[in-house]
């Protein structure tokens, strides 16, 4: 199931990354994060591949002797980072080529895998007209397959209602939150972002759009049907009307970005025709979400 | 305003059709979009569909209706009444003579005439016809009774000015031949009015009126009207006649050249209307002399003149006479004749003579070639009947070229042989009693005088040397005449006996071959300048020259007359003259193009 969502090669590359937070966090369990509770634990938790920059004192030389590659022994000496993923699977996400919902699942899976590989705790919530919990928090790389399966099990559909995200966000312990959405719901996402700030969440809003909605690839007369509400309207696409749509979309994007920045969140607009690898290694690293 | 294609009004049905299309509702394909609220609420119907809908105001609809209306208006071919009065058949006579090359109008008088005629062509109605005739030394029909405007424009634009005069009479005769009785016809003469005098044959009038459209404004011109080279015992000299035809004094320079060598340049100031003769010695070895006026004026054709300086080759002529000083002197006036005089008893036929003159003597057999016989003795083959007393002497045809400038008014003949029964040839000069002078063409050109010159006062009149000159030049034309000809004037060339090839090299360097062995009439003399005649005799090239110059006071004076004397009109039909039509549909079509372009722009801008 995990292989179906993300390719093994991509997973191996993701293991070299880690979530980055601007301030120290305090999780319930140990992890690789610098914790306010200085690490007393020396309990072995997991192995992971050595990547340049890691503390070479943590290299497991026995493993190196057996496997002929550098492995790091991870101890539950440091505190975990609570990562909350909010993935939009409303009706508007089931659109575009590549499909926005598919890409959102893969992007969420990739971010979650980076966290799981670093022994961070991952809480998954999908939402449309209401939030749906992805179950108990996931921890450790072995939980990745379970999380991926869970991600893919959610149906896509319904009207986006960001207001109903406020309650599950408020329940989060301080940590890192990532919202993956197209940001097209009405009313806008501002209320949810306020809730994130109040819940002392660092993190990012990732607006995911299909290339066909960034630049419409059609013209002429049509009956437009809303993917979420089913409302219809007659429309004639001309360079003039298409320009008006592109402007409206740009204003919506700018509005989300302004609201995110005001709440201390990072923002990025992603197109589904960008490979997941490029999103992670490029956009998210530049954004400072991963390092 | 009239409409040339009223049937095109049916195209107006497109206007309600366009409106009807806007009443139809479009069947639109459904497109799912992620967020409908981001799309502007703008709809434009572009295509017809089945169910009806309410008509919405639309810029596109307005522009399409406007475009359709303007296109229908253009298709109707509206025309406004134009200034010129046109008949159903317009005969346009365009002067293409030398004076139309004058540049007092830009680009020239002919160019202005072309422009005006083209404007008239544009005013032709759908049932109007036009004939275009170029009036030059000859009249030529360039387009005959047609309504095809393109063909008419082409014909007008192809007219080129000649270097010769305008023979208006010939053009009017040609035009009259194209008009049938009862036709509604009118002639339009676009000319500077400098035309040859009308011939007398228009007394009965023309079957159409003629409108004279004067072309040209200025008569300011200085021209060369004569250049000759005369040889005396002492020297040769060129005589040039220069005249200022304008109303203002002019200063010019006169440049002389012998062949291509510059001989002299001298300034010359001429008062209004003043003429001056200039004389310049000519080098003995010069072939031709050219005079050229510097200073420039509106007419270049008379600013240069060429004369041949070489003396033409002489012919040997035998005069067989018991003694006739009148005849001998008259023959000697021709510079290219070498006269040998013998008594009748000493006469021996000889092939060395190009022409033989028998005075009061006739051999048993006439020699081959041209012969002039005066008063053949009784008993000879050419002798006429018994002598008759002669009354008044007159010409058989006053217009005969052989009698050009011959005044017979005061000529008297005492007695003459009765030539009424003679079969010698046609009579040239006659009397009430008998023909006096007969001429024949075949097999050789020959002349028979029926009276003794001593029994007439003809030798005492100025008419005699002129008549002798005319007859001798007719019988024995100069091999190559060395004097100046007018443009398009035919030149008679008699090839030398034994010449294998004969050709004429024109001033522009082009060569025209002539068949050797017979007298040729060379007509390609439209260019002004020196012409060279080359004859090859036993492998040796022999050259002779003649020149072509404008030399026409009537053309050089250039001033277009305000009125032109034209033949009267013999109206045979009601003149249903109407005003021409100025078609405005091209401008409307242009406007339609603009509206269609605006509609296209509006469509693509999504207005």
C-alpha cells in the first residue's frame, strides 16, 4: 500500500530530510528534536541511514561492520515533534490533471514519512464539509504503511468548510501543522488559520492547484458546474473573461498568503504538475519546512 | 444618388437573419470547475441553437448588423451624379502629337490628358460605351465601343506621344465611321489644340458634337525651326533659324557640333516673338551638324536639330535637244544631277544615264529607265495628233503632289499636239482642247509634254523650275535624300544598283533592313536625329545620311488655343446626354472592412 502512494526510491530520499521548527518543542515522547526536557533516555528506538551532516558519533559501527553502510542509532533521548497534517479532500480537490486529491495524498504522505523517519509523532486529519480524524497518532517508520493506507482510504467529495477545522485544531498540542488545500472554499480559510495561531502551531499552508485552473485551457461557451456545490451558470470564455478569472484566483491566493503570514505560518502555492520530489526538495526546503 | 445594382438589395435579408440567430439559445457543454465563485458572471451568445431566448443587447450584435448593412450598401453600388456630361457612346480623342510632350503641366500634357480621360472612364454608367482614339500623325483606335473600364484604363495608359503632328481630320473620320445613324454619341477631344488644319470634307458635318478639353497652359518656348547646310564654291556653312515663341524674353545658349566634335557655344538673347538666323562654317570632313539649345524649356523636342553636311551622290542625266536653255537650267538646279547635253544626231543609247530627256526628238526605241519627252516630232511613236490652239491651262487635280507649289494661273500655251487619243498615261496638266502633259508609272516613270516649251510662257514662270524639280524627283528620286524630314514622314530610298544589303540605322542605334533592288519607302522615322543608310556594294560599305527634325512652327509655338474650330454637328438623333456617375461603393466597401475588423476585434476581446 505504501508503495502505491510513494515510490521506494522517493522514500529513501525522504529519509535524509527532517522537519524544521523555529522554536523548541515539547512532545509526549522522545524524538530527534531538541527538547525542553533535556534527554535522559538512552533507549534505542530505530535505525536510519547516515546522511552528511549527521552527528557521526551516533553511527552504529556494528551495523556498519555487518551491512557495510553507515547507520545511525536513534535513541529516545530527545523529544518528539508533534506534526498535524490537515488534508483537504473536498469535492474541488477531485479535479485537474494530475488530480489534486491524488497529489495532496502523496504530498501529505511524503511530509508524514519525513516526520515518521525522524521519530516525530504524526496526527492526520482530512477534511471537507467536516474534519475526519486519521486515527491515533502515528510514530516510527513502521507506522508509515499504516498511515499511507489510511490516507488512501478516505473518499473525496463534499463542500469545503474551513470553519469546522477550528475545533480539531484547538485540541492540538503546540507543534507543527501543515494544511494542504486548494484554498478555494467559501468562506475563506482565515478562521482556521486564526485557530492554528491560538493553538501555538508553527507550520505552513500549502495551496495545491491544478495547472488547468491556474491557466484555463479552454475557451468558448460552456455551462459551468461547481465541483462541490453542483451549482451551474452559463459562461462564455474569452480572453477578457478568462483574464478576470485568473485575476480572481490570484487575489484569492494573495489573500490566503497574507492571512498565513499574519498568523506566523509559511505559505506556498504548488501545482500538481510538479513532481512530489521536486515539491519536497525544492519548495518545502526553500520554505524552511524541511531541512 | 442612383444604385447600379439594385438587385443586391435582396442581400438585406441577412440583417433579420443575424437578429434571428441572436434569438436562438446556445447549447453549451457542461464544464466542471473547482470554484464557480471565481468565474465572472459574463455571457455572450455566439452560436445559434434550437430553443428561443430573450434578445440581449450586445456590441457584437450591433457591429454585425452594422457590417451587414454597410456591405449591402456597397453591393447596391450607389453612384453620385458626376460633373461630366456623357452620351451613351463617348468617343474620346486623345491628342498624342509631339506638342503633347510639353511639360508645362506635370508630368506632361499627355499625362494630364490621360488623367482627365481616366476620370471620365470612372464616371461611365453600366450601359455607357466608350471608344478611345489616339490622334497622332495617324489616328489609331485603342478601344472600340466598350464598357469595360479596365480595358479602357489600359488603353488610355498605353497612349504614347509621337513626334509628329496631330491629324484631327483622320481621327474624326475614324470616329464618324464608328457611329451608326441614330446613336447617342458625343466626342471629347483632349488636346492642346495644336492640330493639323481640318480637311474640307466635313462640310456635311459630323454625326456627333465634339467637346474640346484644352490641355496645356503655356506657350513659352524657344525652338529651332530650320537647319540647313549649304555648299558654295568657297565653303560650306550651316544656317540655323532660332525663334522665341513665348511672350517673354529668353536667354539661351546654342551649342554646335560637327558629328560629335564641339564646334562652338554661343549665348543668345531673344525678345518675345523674336527670331534669329545664325551661320556657322562647317568643316569639310563633317558628316552632319547638330545644333542644340541650352537653358531648358517646357518642350525639348525642338531644342535640337541635325542636318546632313555630306553632298549626295550625283546622277548622270542625258539631255538630247537641239538646244533648250530653259530645260537645261531647270534640270541643273538639282544639285545631285550631272547633266550631259547632246544633239539629237549625236544621240546613242547608253546605260550610263539614270534618266534621259528628249526635247523635240524621240528615238525609235525609248531607253530603259525614266524618260522625259518634250514635244515629240511628228511621226514618232509618242507623237500626238495635229496641233491645236490652246486656251486656258489648268491642273487636272490641284492636289496632285507633282504639281505641289506649281502655279498655272498665268501660264499660256500657244499650240500643242493633240494628246486626247494618246495612251501614254494619265493627264497631269490639261486644257479645254487637249491634255498637255501626261505621266505614267509603268514600267518606268515617264513624262510627256505635248507642246514645245518655246511656244509657251511656262519657262518664264516660277512654276517651271518647280514643276521640273517635282517631275525629276518623282522620276529619279535621290538615292538617299539628304535634306531634313519631319517625324513619321516616309523617306524614299533608291538602293544603288548592285547593292547586296541595304539597311537604315536609326538615331537610337536600331537597324532596319531594306530589300535591295527596288525603291523602298522607309517609314520608321518617328525619332528625331540623323539616320544612316548603309549599302554594301561588292563588299564595300557605302554610307549616306538623312535627318529627321521637328521643324514645325505650328507645333513649336505651343500656346494652346482657347477655342478650336471644329466641324459642325449633323444631329441625327436626340442627344440623350446624361451626367456621368461617380461610384462610391469602393469607399463604402472600405468602411465595411473597417466595421468587420472592429467586429473581429470585439469578438476576440470578448466584448
